[in-house]
């Protein structure tokens, strides 16, 4: 009998409350989730449902108030700030709705940034950044400044930047939110190809046409997991 592989991550009873002045907003109310190697998963829910908060916790951009979160078999509550920063840079590739590129910097140099922080030698930075841009169909745009690129091209640069450290997990928060229909379709072709090549991908979205590309969908409503 084949033993089932342990998931990349799993979380039990995640809870998160934000306090603004005297107002408390309970965003996550006991969410359970697990992600396995090579999966393509979307997280869906209405605005304010808690889906982005869940992604931020899974990506170590935020911490839960309660619950257990295990990443690669390790209880993340035991990690110190340096360990968390190291995981964010080496193990997780982030893609955000707003691209977050340096506007007067070339596509190649934008993609190199995570490797600069990781102390990768410059010649290796250049080779890996070029390879990542080629993987998203931008091998011909290496030296273009990001503000010379279309919105869809800028988002593909952001995806290349997320890929360049060969992360265990790619987390994307509304990556098509600022794109038109044609650019969205092109963007999802990129994610489909990345998944085909073995990448593990989790996308937060409110768009059904984006979720249709995934193998399964986690649905969050009012901080509670409806489908996990």
C-alpha cells in the first residue's frame, strides 16, 4: 500500500481578528486547509470573505491569532523572524494584483531582485532571470523598462520574478484583477503551463473563468471555509 504524501502545508482552525480602535473584525473563524505538491488551487470568496487574509497567512505575510500552521512538516509557530523571511524569499513566490515592479527598471533587473536579496552571484542572477522571463513568453523584452510594457506584460514579469528562486509554492492574489479579458486569458495560459511543468500554484480570485483553470477551489464565506 502506497503511503500518502504529506502536504506541502496544512492548517487547522486558523483564526484572525483585526482591531481598529474599539472595533474588532473577525476575518477568519476557524479555517482548515491543505495544499499538496503539484496542485493548482484557487481560493474564492466575496470581498471581505477572508480569502486574501488566508493567503497572507499561508505566505507568512501575516500570522494567525489561533490555530496550527505546518509548512513542509514544521510547525511555523516555532519560526523566528529570520526563518520566516528566509522561507518567504526561498520557498514562496508571490504575485500581486498591483504588479509591484520598479517602473524605471528593466524587466531583467526587476526579476533579479529576489536573487540579489538571496546573495546569488550576478552571472547566475542574469541567467536565471533570463530563463524565467523566457518561461513567461518575454524573452524578447528583457531590457525594456517595466513602464514600457503593457499591463499583461508587467504581470508576466511579476510572475517571472516569483519563479526565479524556484520556490516550492507560488501564491497569487488577484493576479488578473487589473487585466482586460485578453490579457487575463494570456496570463492564465502562463499559469497553466507552469502547472503543467510541475509548479504548485494557489490563486486568490473572485473570477469564475480564472477558477476554471484550477484542479480544485477552496471557497471562503464570512471567514468560514465552505469548500476546502
